[in-house]
């Protein structure tokens, strides 16, 4: 098993390095870009002994411990201004948690089945494009997934005794929430684990003790979250966290989020059958989930797989029917947990799993090609980047700030600029991106504002096609962005004027 884990990690290390193209924003995910800015803020906070800066990071639904671990790995490279490694090593951190998760799946299977089946489960997971994709970027999903799988492993070791392994599992769950707040969707697992006898035997004996145990478990997870996110104890820190949490919940609402209303079939296709299971395997999984969930209430023998099934079922219903996003990483933790349901104590398993592996490899071949054979730099990338370099040559320095569309190729390092000078438009262009007062209406004094000297938008951006706005649920946001651009073009009261236009971009600058 160590050989397999080693090979997987080497593949992660190599492919991550191959995909690394510094200076080309089109190759850095927008979340990664925001996280990189967060690490820079934290690094400066440590150097300056500025506590506010240390706790100034983007997206507070992702825990401080996630950023702290990545800062530890990247700190030496920030010291020596090595941008390449400050992007590369956070991806390696994701890869480490992915490999750790794979090992937990292996030992969980080994405790419940044969060594052969354990290896087959691991190989089956490796056929999922989603397993690889989520370790090729700087994001907390693998860290969260690792701790959730570790929780399930400890709860299985506890075997309903509610002793030391139960608390190990609860501590692990606390660290999962501390990594990414989405992990709170694991609470149903904890609930059904504690109240198994009450639901299964239809008896309510010891229910008071069970309620107390449940409250204690929730309290432990919350305490761990607070300890690892101490800023939340400060009124301003709590306000920041609450604003971010509410914003995330709104973005998950069925009427907002992805820009267009997605139906359940699109979510299954785009997030599940493209990244984790082929449709046929997913249908089999659904039957397994329903069968095990029914067994939880009817079968007297306790089985951790029944609780996993209920946990996966509840989360799938929520994500597919109540979250207007088809983002595959939202499904990572529950689908990694669902792979444990294929550990069936039957001799036929060793024949079924290889068939599943072949199906997954065959039908997800195109997805694997995109991940492993992806050529990040195209000729158009080079042309777009060079055009921006030519435009800004001699007109920018280390004090210049540029607001720019996401996924724009721009070799700004050749202009002696750094990531601190480049600001991605996160979401839809709005006044908060370039007007200080509007910035602080959204981010109440927790994140520093930088005046933008230039604003760069791609000509292909939706902002320039108002006839398409009505097809989006966020059409009002795009209409507001369109009005802002009209203000720029007419040198209006927002303080910007037309500076340059070429085949790829519109560029405005701050009025002098």
C-alpha cells in the first residue's frame, strides 16, 4: 500500500508542477488567487507582528487552520519572493491530504474485508477524476474530507461504545469544520450514530443520556472550531465570519449562485457522473444508499455503513435539489465516504469492483485527459499576455494596482510587478471593487482596500452582451456592471476614463 500511496503522491507532485505557469492568471483558479492574497496578508502580518493582518484572509467559511498550514509550508518562499513555490506548495498540501484520505479508505476497508478488496477499493477511487482534480489546486476540500473520513474511521472503531474512539472521531470532526465550514453537513451522521438504538429498536430508553452526549459532541466540535479560529471571539471577527457565512448560504440558495438556474439532471451530470461515478455505477450506489438507509431503521444489527448511507443520502438531496451549483468539489467528501459502501462482505465483490474500475476509466477517459494532458499555455494565451505587457510597459511599477477579469493570461512579473499588485474581480464587477466606501460596506474594516489605477476587462466578458442578461438569475448585478462600464466610457463620476482598447481587452485608468 505504501508503494501505491507513494506513486500517487509523485504523480500529484509532477502534474502540479507541470500545470504551474507563474504570471499567467488564466492558469490560477480564482479561489487560488484569492487564497494567495490571503497568505501574503498573513505573511506580512507575521513579519510586522500585526494580528489584524494575520487574521485577514478571504472566504471565512474556510478555517484559519487551513491557511495557517499553508502559510507554514510557503513561509520560506514568501521570504525570498519565490512566487512559483508559494503557489506550488499549497497544491502539494492538498495532495498530502488526498493521499492521507486514500490511506484511511484502505484501512477502513481492511478492517471490514479482505486485503484484496481493500486494494480494489483504493484502485476504484483512483479511477475517479474528482480524486485527482481536487488535489491540483489550492483549496480546503481535501483537508476537510481527510478529517471527515478520519471521523468515520474512529466511529467505526468505537463500534457504538461511546468511549475513547468516539471522542477521537468527534475531535476529527471538529477539525473538519475548522478546515471548511461545509463540514457541518456531517452532523446528521453524528446524530444517527448516537441515537442508533432509539431509532432501530423503536425504544426511548437512555434517550436523556443520548441527548446529553449529542450536546457534548456538538460542544466539542464548536470548541475546536473556536480554538482554531480564535478571531471569532472578537466582535469584529465574529461579524466578518457571520457576513461571509450568510453570503455563502445565499449563494447556495436555489435562486442564486451559478448565474443560471440548474436542474437536478445538470448537477448530477456536471458534478457527479463527470467526476466520480459513471451513471450506471451512480444508480447502483443510489440503490445501496436506499437499501442501507432502510436497514438502519429495520435491521437490529448495528452497522456503520447504514449511518454512512443516511449521511450521504441527506447531503445528496440537499446538494442536488437545494443548491444551485454544479461544483464537483462540493461533492468530494460525501462521494469519498460513499465509496466505502462498496465494501460488501461477499466473494463477488472482488469481481464486481474491477468491472466498476473499467467502467469508470472508460467513460471518464476524456475527463482524465483534461486533467493529465492539459496544456495550460496556448498561442492565444501568449498573445493576450504579450499585448498587456506591451500596453503597461513603462506605465506601471510596484505601487500600481490593476483590477482585472479572472482567468486572464498576464505575465505581470516581467513588469516587475507581483501578485499584490493584481486584483481579480471576484464575482460580478461592482463599485466595491474600486470605491473604498462601497468596499467597506461589504467588508466591514477587516480587509484592506487598494485603490485601483487600471481596470482590465476581456472583450468576451458577459458585461458587453446585455441581450444575454435576462437569461441569468443575477441579471441585476450584470446590469449594474454594464452601467458602471458606461460611466467609465463617458469619464463619469466614478473617476475612470478610457485608456486603451485592442482585440482582447478594454482598459480604463484612474483619472489624474
